C-alpha cells in the first residue's frame, strides 16, 4: 500500500505536465516491414521537424493494408512497396536521395540508396 501511495505521489509532476501541455494532433504514418534504414532515418527526422506542430507516430502493416488505411483516412500517409494501385491515392515515388517528388523516373532500388 505504501508503494502505491509513493508511485501516485511521484507521478504528480508528470501528470501535471501532461495536463498543461498543449494537446497536439496525432498523425500516423504507415511503415511496412523491412523499410531501408535510410528511409527510417528520414521518417525520424520528419518526426523531429513536426514535433512542435503535431505528434507523428509510426503504424506498422503491409503495403496494401496501409494504402487502404490512407484511403479510409485512418493514416495521414504511408510508405509502401509498389505496386500499390488505388486511383484515389496520389503516389509520390522517391529519388535516390530518399526525398519524394512528383514525376520521379522510377522506383528507388535498394542498391541506389547505399549501404545501411
């Protein structure tokens, strides 16, 4: 019983900071298994860059399932392996530097990304 009371007292500062902290929107980005480490690093940098505006969380799944979740509005965006065919979604392919852009000249090959 004493431990329970101590844990509750010790958690007061954390609970107060959570209560007064501005609530940020939580956005989920789909991450299929086996994503190249350089892409994982880019997502981590995106998370850091968005930290003041929103809370970005990773959501695991298959490419098809993640694309369906984006279509349904459950995910903000996803990384996916091609082919993903959904006419309602916009597909932005990545270039060799890992940055997405419209009209890229083909999918990113693992060899073009460099070694992990």
